[in-house]
C-alpha cells in the first residue's frame, strides 16, 4: 500500500509513513500493514535493523480521526479495535529482536508520539515536536504512552507530559532523554541512515541478545539478570560471528558477519 512504504536496502529495512498531506496520521489499514512489516523484518535474515520515518514535514500526527469516524463506538468495539488492530504494532515491535530506530522530523503527537516510543532509539530533526496530547481532548493515552514514556524519561517527567499534553521541542527532548541526538532537519535522513547502517554492521546475534538482555534486566532482579546473561554469553561465544569478530580485531581489519 502506498500509505506505508517498506524497503530493504543492504541490511536495513525502512518503514515510511507516507501520508504527508495528513501529517502521516495513520488509518487502520496502515497499522495492519505496519505490524505485518515489522513481523516480516523480524523473520527476514537479511534485515539486521529497522528504520522508521515519516514523509514530508511531519513524523506522525497520530490517529486519522476522519478515517476512524465511521467505526462502531461501543465500549467493547473500542477495546477490540485497540487490542486487535492498533496494539498489534506494539506487540510486533516488542517481538522485534533487531534495532528499531525512529527518525522524527516535525510533529509526533498522541499515538504518533507513542509509536516513536516503541522504538529502541529516537533521533530527532531540529523541527521535531512531541506531545502526548490525549488529555487535551479528554482521552487517556491509547497506544502505550503510559507504559513506554516513564521507562524512557522517568515517572515525574512522564506524568508532566501526560497530564499537560504540552509540546516538547527537540532541545528539551534531548535534555530529558526522550531522543538520543538532534540533527538539522536537512541532515536527519542521512544521519539516521548512517546510524542504522552502523548498527546493522555489528554482529547481529550479539546485537539481538544485548537488546533482549536490556529488556529482561528491567523486569528481573540482579541474580536473574546475571544468570540470563551468562547463558547468552555462552551461546554468543559459540557463533561464527563471535570468532570472526575476535579474529578481525587481532588482524586489525573490518569483520564480515554471516549471522551464524
């Protein structure tokens, strides 16, 4: 579908929200495709990292209210719509063992901001503006904002953003740790691509296990986390990629990874 583009080049898959005339506000068909493409990236051994971006001058303005207007509005229908369709993007992102990076230029509002929070890392253009705007229209964050945001910026800062719905510019987003770097708008696409390609050039098994270990460590106490990492280490050191990395380091050359 043309509203959401998917491209694989080298070892990087790029998902582009492609409704610039609507600030990339998403439809139900887009979220279905989004989740499917994340699952496809996970299953594709060629793909080692995923880049998420928006076309035009915005990242994502959230839900396209006009596209959702005709849906059934009973409480049960509302819950099913979120559970069975919109939230499938979050579940697919959670299952993605590869780096998932958002390049955010322009606005990321409401569910659009939440979609960026599902990524492992966010890179911002200088025009980026984030807002958890749900409260301003009498809603609660419906796409994971209350889950992701406190884990990224801490509880107090998250509550400030969730309760006020205020906009955060790129500089403040960087200061609070919401984004990892800020680039000039015209430099963001190339900078994000270069960053994701660098991640894709790392040994993919080790990268995947690092991601899993970081996530699991947030749920486990120290002993369980260290027990898990010892198992991961034992597996990683048995791989061809680990041996290649060690050999390339000794020989002072660039390693070539096979994913095995």
